C-alpha cells in the first residue's frame, strides 16, 4: 500500500532543494543578512536638536543593523530587512551623518539635519 501526500512534482523538488542538509546549513543560500546595508530613503530627515523624532529608514540589508546619527546611537523601535523605525538622539544644529552598520561591519550613510 502506497502513501499519497498530494505533493506535485514541482513542490517536491522545491522542498528538497530548500530543505536539503546543505540548504539548512546555509550553504549556497543567499539571505538578507548577507546583503550590505543600502539606504534608499529616510522619511523625516529633519528634526529638532533635542531629538526624540521618529524616523523611518527604508532600503535593503537592514537586518540587525545598528544606527547612529551624528555619532550617537539611535534608539531602534522596530527593524526588518527593508525598514528601520528609530527615535533620534539629541544632536547639534546642522547636518549629521546617519550611519547604518550591519553586524559584519558594512556601512551605508545618509543624512539628517538638526534644526
């Protein structure tokens, strides 16, 4: 007596490819963590010197990234591979670098202006 699972051939091939020992070990499989950070937009890139403003960074490769603004650590509220929501630290009047650093030290730079 044969068991039937209802899998199509394509689905079975897909599952074998992604559930193989090599795939489960991360060999030859690209992940978001492998991507260097890339900032495509900063929403609300101007704010008061006292800080406390909510800023959204969008891009790629943002998994587990750390963010500084003007050299001060920003408080990350939520993060994914494509978006970081943070609260700005206090800063000095003028333009400051937003530096997004991945766990492996790769960086992307954008700007924020304190008023």
